[in-house]
C-alpha cells in the first residue's frame, strides 16, 4: 500500500536518454540504467516556461545593464559577451514544481561568462541589494547581489557544445547554482541592479529563495513495473543536493519498507553542482507479490533524507522516492 501522496504539477517534460561524458567509470549495465550517462542531451532536457519559446534574433538582441549602476554602458551584443573570459561548467537544473521521483531534472555542460564580470562593467552602487533579470517572455526574477557576484554564477550561451537552444533561453540564460529553475531565467534582455524586487512567482506566493532540496530519483524500475521472479535486476537513478551539503556521499535502497538499507554504487559524478548516478544489482526474490523500493541519499556533511516529504507552494518535496513493482512468474509476464 502507498505510504504517501504528493501533489503533482503539470509541466512540459522530456526525460531520460543521456549522452556519455565524464563518467567516473564505464559500465556494462549502461543500456539498463536510467539515466544512462551523465549528460542530458539538449533535445531531452526538460522544458518549463510561461508560454511558447521566445524567438530572438542575435543581430538585434542586446543585453542592457541598468538600475543602480555607477556608469551607463552601451547594451552588449552576444559577440561582445563572447569576447570576455569564458568558463565551462557542468550543472544540473531541477524544477521547483517537481514532485518526488518526477523527471524535471537534467544535467548539461555549459559555456558562458561569469555574471559578475558583466556587472563590474557598469559598477555597483552601495544601496544595491538584488540583481533583477527581465526576460523577453515577460518573466522576471531577482537574486541577492552576493549570489550574482559569486564566481559560480554564470550567464550561459552554449549548452553541451552547441549554441544555446531557443527552448533553453537563446541567446543567454542564467545559471544560478543551488537554486531551482525559477531562479535560472531564460531569454534575458535586461540586468537591473536594485534595492528590492518582487519576482514573478513570489507575487503568486512561491518560495522567494528557491534553494534546491536534497533529492533522489529512481529511474529503473518504473512505477508498477512487472519483474520476473529470481532474476537479476539493476535498480538505478540519480541523486542531487545542489552543493548545499557538500555533494552526495552515498545512495541507499531498501526493499523492506526502510527496515534495512543497501548501499548502491555511484558510477558517474562530477562536482556537487551536478547530479550523481547510482545503481544497485538486485537479486529479485523467488516469491511473487508486490514490493516497494525506497531510495535515499546521504550528503558529505552527513545529512540523510527522511521518509516523509513536505508540501508547500508549489511543491517542496524532500522525502524518499518510492516505486511499487510486482514480482511475477513467467506465465504472468508473457500473458
């Protein structure tokens, strides 16, 4: 019987198959795993936006830096931004409205410039507290000045070695480490320095900080999947803490309602700002019947997920991911 029920949020999604990059170790189980490799390809990366994707023309697009600046500067072209010192990073993005176990999470290799390098061109007045991003789709959000000036905060113009796709914010989008997608805006046209700002989703009662919570996702098996008795099966998935607790130390699974836990193998990883991929070889019981699989993560700082998640606006889920499967014999499987 299910132990928990969580709010579901309808979103546009594309999940699953990923391309190989920076694996900790190659694995013969790759075809059986989900995700299969560390990087999510652009066409499979989840998409969430207010309306249709915005079509912007590089020739006419400009990025303005306004507000509490020490000096007015001419709006920047994409070519001018690309002449600045570039950085390449791996980052996982996760949707704030992602219920436990859903797949609104992806990992990519990005290229761009440090946001602080752009801001420093205009200078920052003393009373500046936040940096506001105005976007071409009418979305707007703000982050604290100290976050904007952090060396890991990037304005990206490439994704997985390609020009940033239209659906992911072309020509530039923000990568704001440690925060859900609501604080990683796309199609940016204006960066404004300000004392305060009420962002789009905050006006609707959503979390104004949007820190990513520790999460573990089971990719295989899928919900309600039937598995043959006595076979070897690879349970797999991803875990992510967005760097808030020093990254993922270990992932464990349980098939007895959390009475005992088995440590999995973390077979692909990068920095704490990217997810880790894990797998566990399961000797399926010889008895038929339902089984509930739990997964939880422990961070390098010693934080371990607890069973019960919590619900907020829209969803603030931190509990275990569980999957219900049915152990069947060959006759039932073929029927």
